[in-house]
C-alpha cells in the first residue's frame, strides 16, 4: 500500500474510533429527534389527540388568553397539527420569555401535563450535547472528522460494489463485522455525506464566526436582521380593542396559503398600535424559510409581509431543511430514521471491528481495557441512556408536578445510566459487557409499550402507538444482536486474515 493509502487508512481507523465514541450517541439522538413531536406526545400521556379545527382552536386560545392574560402585552398561539395535536399559548412582556400553557384542542381547557423535555432533549443533545456553544464546537469538530472518515473510507475501499452484496452473518466474527460495517456504510453513504455536511454547515457560525465579527461587530442578531425582515412599531400608549384572532388567521392564510399558518404572535396587546404576526410552517418545502405576514391588530390592515428571500437564505435554509426533514411527510421521516440507525450501526460495527483486531495484539493491557469499556459505553451505554430517559420521563413525571423538576430528573437519569454503563464495562470482560448491556437495552425497549399501556391516563392514540411499536421492534433487534453477536464463544476466529479493508 502506498504512503497515501496508509495515511488515509490511519485517518479512517483512528478518526473513526476516537470520534465514533461521540458520533454514535449523537447519531442515535439525531435519529430519534426525527420524531421529536411524537416522542414528546408519548412522554406526556395526559395529553389526548382529539379531532380539531384550526379556526376553533384559535378562538379557544384567544378566549383562554383573555381570561388569564388580559393585561399581558405579548401573546403567542401555536396552532395544533397532526403531529402535535394540542394548542400552545404563551403570554408575558418579552416574546423570548413567556409563561406557557397547553390546551386541549377540542375543549380549550388547560391540560395538567407533566414537565418534560420530551423529544426536544434528543434534538438538543444531537446539536450541542446540552453544553451550549462548547457543545456545538465539539459536535462540529466531530462532523468534520466524520466527513474526512467517510471520504477516506471510500478511497481506501477498492471493492465497494462487490462488498455491498456480501453480508455473511454466519462467517467468522471479524469477517461478519466487516461485512456489516461495509454494507451499512455503502447503503447509506449518500445519506451520511448529506446529513454530515448539512450538520456542519448549520453549526458553522459557532466555530467559524469570523464573518459575523468582521461584518457585524459580532452581533449575530444584526446579521439575521439583514435577511429576516422585522415589522414592528412602538406602542401608542392608547387603549384599543383588537379584532378577533380568527379574522387575522383567515387574512394571513389568504396571503400565505390555506392551512399553512403555524403560529400567531401579538405585540402591544390592548394598545392602538398592536400588531399580529402570522408565521408560515415549513412542512411542505425543502428550503425551510418561514414566510410571515403582520397585520394591524386593530384595523386589520396589512402592515408588512415577507414571502421572498435572497438567494443566500434559500441556499442556507435548504441545507437546514435537508437536515431537520420537516418536509416530505411520514415516508421521508421514516427513511431518515432508518438511515440514521443504519449509520449508527455502521459506526458501532467499525468500533467493534477495531477493538477485536487490536485485542489480538494488546489483550489484557490497561489501555486496551479502557478502549474496550469506552466502546461499550458509547454504543450500548448510549442506547441504554436514551431508553432510561424515556422510562424516567414516564415514571418520574407521574409523581412530580409540573414545575417541580421532573425534566431535570429525567436528564440526570440519562447521564447516570450512561456513567453506570461505562463502570459496568470496566468491571466485566468486553464480550460479557456487550452481551449484558445490549440485552438490557433490548429488555428496556421491549417493555416500553407495556409501560405506556399501564401508566397512561388517556386512551391509546396513533402517535403513542407508533412509538410503542417502534420501541418493540428495536428491542427485539437489540436482543437478537446480543444473542447472535455476543452470545457464544468470545474467541474471534483469526483465519483468513483481513487485508486492507478490515483496518476499522
């Protein structure tokens, strides 16, 4: 092999290993985040999913706001959708800091739902590891290394098409793991390149802020204001009654399209200069630009609209749209979900393959034991942590009232389970740790539907049923993986030495 080939192989192997420990849980969380609203609904079983009318929903929301927040200068209404079948309202003096309530979409009554981060936890963990700007730096760096590992893997793999059709699960273990790594990687290669590239682009501002600092003196809001038009004015200080929100919704949908408004925001409520802004959803467009229109709340006259964007906004937001997959409907979301899990499996298989090959040379050393334990914790432990989060949200939420810290406890459970999985992996032989933790994860997943049925206060609906069935299928797959891949002799065959492609 040439020096360049060896360098690419080393990049693929060590870059994939060291950053794979982080990328596996990040990819797993990103796959789950595809169904963020559905998971959030599942984690709040007090919520129902009744049939709803958008027009009636806005009337119910306004009635509730007039009852509990008549003096608040800012109102916000989130209209129900098929994926989030409740009404959300908020009020306060600052649109960024508002008191919120969730209403039943059929009756308009407030729902005493438990406090939980829901599916949004997985989105936050995927994007920034719950660590703010530092987390974005880390995830961005991992994304750049993953791009390099993907490209180097293609360059050093000469038999990519042949191996795509070669999966031998009953072959020698190292051969089977290599086949799994190759098959999952080749099958999802276009998706992996796209999702990694768009993720890096979305986070680019966090780790490449030079343009913002140079052109806008570091003011990110000024940069955004150049793209997103803002239609505002100061209050007049004179009281006036505004038109019903239902009228503004109808007027907005004449501009933005029928059934496309997702949110209404009222500024200076009760003032003669009150404004109502309507935001369009992005569920039917690749380029995730949120058109918006603003009306005079008192007269109903059009105050401003933005339905056209510059080319840079369309290009950037198209990459955002490709990554967050709000467009395309259920079929595309399932494609993203399955592709994300296959990408996670590809990296997990690479980690296992690397460890098994290295074990032949360094078995029993302290460094090898540490590497093995981190690999188990990253793959099996990360899976357990996600499942413990779901269990914690349902079990803890049943005893903690809203506002009493339920969301904090479920997140603490996530990290505690992850830490315990690493300690367990340190204390047990690698194959035993893999088998035990994958089996435990499978058991947790298989039991989730039972937990849902036992602990729910509302009849089972389609959203919760989808989560239950998916958990059951994944649980069965994890148990099969634990039994088939780690359930027999822990001695890997050394026959048929791997050549160039087995380095990871």
